[in-house]
C-alpha cells in the first residue's frame, strides 16, 4: 500500500534532514498513529505520501505507483485516491455544508446524479444528516471537523491522511471524531494519523510509528503512545515533608496510594521509607510532574458509537435561522391585490387644441411672443 525505501528529505537551508533514511511499509486497511515531538518529521512524512514534497533520496511507492515517475500533470489524478483531513478544517466559508462536500466531486467531474446520491450518504455517515444547509460559521468545532472528514471520504479514497484532526477539539468531541475514524477504517480505508494525543493512542491500541529527529525510533503494533498504556503510568504528586498536609488531602493521597498497581508495590514502599528518612533534612525543590493526557481512556471508552453534537440554541444562531426562513419562505399574496385597478376616465377638455392634446404645446394657448404656427384646427 505505502512503502518508503531509504527515504531522506532535506529542506534547502537546513543542515539536518527532516527525514533520515526511512524504511517502512504500511499495509492495506491498517490504522497507523504517527507520533513524535514537534519537528520530528510527521508532517514531512504525510506531505511525501501526498506528493506535496519530493524526497531528496530514496523512493516512495503508494498504491503500487512509484511517486518519482508520476508527472506533475498527473498528480491531481493520483490524489483522487487519497483523502486529507487538516487540523484547521479548511472549509469554504461562503458555501454550505452540502456544497463544501460536493465541491470535491464537482472538481473531479462527477455527474450531478452521483453527487446528489453520495453527499447525503456521506453526511449521514459522519453524523451531520439534516445540516446540509448550514454555513460553516453556524457549526461547532466538532461539526466543522466532521464536514472536513466527509469531504475527504466522499470519493471513497483508499488512503486517509489525518494531520492532528483532534488538535483543536475538546476531549469529548475528540472521542467522537476518533470513533468516526475507527468506523471509516473498519470499512477498509487505510488511515495514517499524526497526533500528540497520548490518551487516544493508548486507548485504541493500534500500530504506532514514532519519529525522533527524522528517524523511526519505534514501530510497534497494538501499542500505546510511549510503548505502554496510560494505566501503566503513575502520576504521583511530589509532597514536601516539611509542609503539613490537610486531612482531606491526606485522605486523598492515601486513597491514591492504595489504588496503585501491584507491580509498583515494592517501589512505593521504598519511596515511603526514603521520604520518612528525609523528614528532618532540608526540603528539596519541587519537581514538575507530567500532566495527564487530555483525552483519558475513560472518555474514549464511554464515548457513544457515533457522537452527534447537540443543536446550537444561542441567540445568534436562532436569529440567523429566522433570517434564513424569512428569506427562503413563501410570501402569501392576495390574488385580488394583483388585479390592475380601473383608472377613472379623464374628461377630455373640448377647448384643447390638437397640439395641446398631443402634448406639442402647453394648454392655455400660445404664450406671449410665441409666433410659431398652430398645428391642426384651433376650434
């Protein structure tokens, strides 16, 4: 499906390569997480697959084609088999939800009948049925991302590339987006997703490719973000022995200590003994502990099979809906009011001349010093 053979990518003006001698193969139907710190090469990896960039060394094969042999003129045809979802949605602000999704099909020349069938079907799949006429600014962030996903999959691509699709979303909405992507993958679409969300990766347990300084440092199946699940990681607060602890906090700390896994029991005992020995010593500077992931396994587990966000009911949306209804609704008109009224007949003045009747001369006869000859009879 996708194969990198000794691929190196170096950008002009950079001493270190963005990707350094990569060799990896992704099979059809896989769901692959691409993880790593910022600047590790994740975006460059995706751009090479999309043929937005060319490798400095090596070769890339996608869908059986050597990307190095595809001419610039044929790149748009190659990309029809790929879908892309961005972190910032990239929707057309002046087009409705339906038009945003249909735009892709119109560009590649699909028939009107195909568009009218495929777009509603795709919007139903992503949970946006009934919102075809909404504008992007009338949607929440999660709904806008669903439109972007619908636009990416409406042509039924074989590969879906997702670059931080949950980066701007809250945890619950992120869980809904991942449920949707999982459902798309179950239909046979290969998905490659670059992400920093440890909770999502740990919960889904799919193949993980970790990049560091442009090199693959880990390629593991059924893995978590850092090679282990969130449940294997303990988040223990650093407590200053010289500072008295309130009763409530002491109880919470005791409950947390009781809930640790059995494999860490001996380590916890050693830590307790060391803390008691250091009670009389000078307190050490507090260390910074790692923050828990934004999307926890509990959020992913409790997410609905297909999360559909509630309707927005704020005043701005309601006012916009009223304006739209007034602009598109039917106007009731009394047919009797459309009939032309009868104008009263104007009594013709018998003393007006023909010139005055034809508008060739002002009524009342010739003006003073007007020597022009009268037209027609004057009586």
